[in-house]
C-alpha cells in the first residue's frame, strides 16, 4: 500500500479482555516495528520484525503481549487479559530493511488508540 | 541509563523563528532523527544528522554536536500548520532508536 495502515484506529475494551491490533506495512518493506506511545512519554519500543522473524522481543512489557508477522507483510500485536495500564496509542512503523547504517527512516502508521476501562 | 531530553512545550508566533533543543546520553551513537507528529496522526520524518554541523532543508534546519550530546531543530517563517509535536530520537550502538517525549509547539497568530 501507499502508507502504513493500522486497525482499529480506536479500541475501547474492558479490563481482562484480549485485543488484537493489526498493522499493514508499506509493500516491499521488510522491517516492521511496534511502539507504544503514552501521554508525556517517549515512544516505547516493543518489538521489531525482519521478515517474519522477531530478533528482539526485549521490549514487550510482559508475557501478556505477543506479536506475529506472516508472509513478510501484515503483523498482529495481541494483548491478553488487558489491564488499565495498557491504555496507550500503539504505533506501527516499517522500513525498507533493518539497516545497520544508521540512516534508517521509519514510516509510521497513524496508530491504534487503546482504552482499557 | 539512556536519556533524551527536550522541552515539553514551546510557544511561538506565526512568521517567527523557533529553536527546539534536544540533549542526549546514550550508549553509543549512530545518528539523530527529528520527526514531526500532528495530533492524532503518524510521526513523519524531518531530518537525520550523523556528522557535526547544520543540515538545511527548506524552512527546517537541524544541527548536531556529538561532543556535547546536543541537537536542535530550527524552524523559520513559522506557519500555523507547524503546530505539532517534534520528536527527537537517537540511534544507539545497537541500532535501537531511543526517543524523547516530544516537544509540543504551539503557533499563535
């Protein structure tokens, strides 16, 4: 696609329910990233994919969080048994490759705003 | 630990110039990025600095001093559409991006 698409744009759920957030990256981008953005804080890295594999899962806050990517394209971030502290905007980004050169520009989606009541 | 500091909020007048500062302490350095984020929208790339000095791109310029752990984003001839948050991010030695909390820029007529 022309840009990074995320769905849903807004999700309100009850504490304890599971949620799935979807990211459709730019076609041909092999690297995909998930970040969490909370009010007044910097973007918090969650996980990245190079193709379908996730070399670095260190940012996932707890074992309630998981992510997968299939076909080198769409990714799903799943949060099980949601808690109120999970409320945030979840941003997805993609780049052509996971570059080691440093000049690795990310293209972001508009995010999924999650509210846990 | 790793830390990126930038002011929380700044106000400037339409047509004026504003400088948004960013200081960092990171494990290694592989470049510094500035992104712009309008409320409710995706962050978009503005600039990348890896060498000391000033990079100019139209109304926007970005400066880097690696020895001082310091960067600034300079916005000239401010327009109302420049009202947004400006995010500073540093790529560390592991090629991980460390993000500041962002500076919310308010432009007044």
